C-alpha cells in the first residue's frame, strides 16, 4: 500500500520538523534564559507559501501548526516578501512540498539569491518532498535559482520526476 493522503503528509512534515528543530534552541530554553535575565527570544520560522494563510491540508499549514504548537514563532512568507528581504527576521526558512517548481518560479533568480545569502549568513533552510528539489541543481530553469546543497537531481526521466528508493549519504562540504 502506498503512503498517500493528508495523514501521511502530517507524518512527513512531523518527521522533517523532528529532524530540523533539534538544530535550533528550544523556546522553553529561551524562556528559561529570559527568566534568568538573559535576552532571548523564540526561534522564528518562515514557511514559503503562495498565500498569507496556507490551505488547511497543505504541507505549509502543517508545518505552521506543528511549529506553533511546539512554541515557535512560525508564519507563512510569500515569494515577494523573500525577494524584498523579509528573511532577515527569521532563523529558519522552510520550503515545503507540493509545489517546489512553482515556488521557485515565484521566487525567481532574485529570490534564489536572497535564500542563498540567508544560508551563507548562518540562516537555516529545510525543504521537504517537492520542495527538496529546490535546493539542488535541477533539471529545469526554475530549479536552478537556489543551489545550496551542492548536489544534482538524478531522478528525472521523460520530463517528470522518477520515483524510487535509494540510500543517500549526506555530509558537510567545506567551501
């Protein structure tokens, strides 16, 4: 049986967040630091969305709900906001699944440069599902705008993404 439908989207999003969130100090740690007199704040997360309020069963709305319930300051961010520098106020940028190529087209080359600079300056980036293609060297014009993973898409056949299983090793690369 194939894993399909909104309930599996929730599992996928939760798994991605479970991977990314430990990389950020938790809001509860920030609250404890504030009570001790240290200046600290909740980690801020921006989830790329075509709308200010994403649809109910989209990966974007699931990311937002899970992060907000976990105590993070999470909001949707549109491509035009990314292009005009609104990533400067966040710690983690998320590009969810469902519309990776469409999101990249909306960001355009200018938005891609903004995301690359955000990561170079220490910002976090997470992509899932179709959004994951956004951070690698892709097979079409839109998937060439953000290249932060130093990887190539290899599962592209007959004009569409090939699907399958593989083991992948990921390691940091010195620039």
